[in-house]
C-alpha cells in the first residue's frame, strides 16, 4: 500500500470533498397570472382583440374577428330590441294614459289632434320618453352589457377594442345615438336606417350607435 500523500495546496480534481462553486438553479416558469385573459373566458371566446394575437388571415393580414365571440345574429338583435321597447314602452304608455297625455287621440278632428300633440304637453311627454328610454339603455348596458332583451336572447354589448363592458360614457353615447333621433322625428325611418347599417357593415355588423360608441354586440351562448 502506498503511503504517498497529495502535496499540500490545491486538492486533486477528483477529491469528493472538494468544494465546488455554487451553481445557479435553472430558471423556473412563472405561473400564469390569475384573472388574466379574455373577459369572455377560455377559447373559443378568448383571443384578439380580447386576449391573444390573432392568427394569419387571408393575404397575410390579421383576422379582425379572430378570438372574438360570435357576432350576434341580426334576428336576435331585432328581437332583443323589440323586447326592450316593450319593457320600457308599455309601462310608459300606461303612465301617460293615467296622466291624460293621450286624450287628444279621442278627437275625430285631425287638425285638433295635430295642434294638441304639437303643443307643450306633447313636447314634455316626448322629453320624458327620451329620458326614460336613454336612461334604461345606458344603465343596463353599463351594468353588464345586457338589457332585458339581450339577456333573453343571450347577447351582450362589448367594447370593440377590449371586449369589456362599456363604461357609462360609452353606454350613454350609444343610447343617445340609438334613441334620440327615433323619438324626436323619424321613428320608423331611423330604425330602418340602423337595420340596413347592421346588415351591410363589415366585419363587425355595427349600427350607427355602435359606430359612435365603438361597441359590438356578441353572443354569450
């Protein structure tokens, strides 16, 4: 057996007791932040412009609808609007009848009816109706993006750029553009114009009120 000892100084490289410099631990992947992602939830409703970048679209451009929930069908939007008009209009008409706002319609003289309805009573009632309709639409949209009609039809109003529920300012602007022209002068014509606008608008099917507030109407189911 050899009695040779290693020379004093540095220990040999294969010394198991030799201290080695500490090594940095491998980087760990941080957990995903809680509560992040699309306000619509997991795919297929998450994605751009509500979360992740969109995939390539035709011609190499980004698909503007990628990651968005399905846009609301026109039929459901019309049905939801009819429901909302009844939800507000029936109680409003009942109150007006109790207050005698429609007594002039009992007259057989059309000139008398026109004179009375163009007077101060009519203007006051028109203003009251406008405030009620706009207030209803603003409150319900800013609350969770759903009026009574949209809730029944499984629809929701969302901001185009983020998918979030519209804030009060956007909800108010949307309601004013939607209801004010219809209640002031051109009820049937305004709804027809807005309906045609939704039908022909690409790619988001926005009505004039959606264009003004930068919103879209999407399906929730």
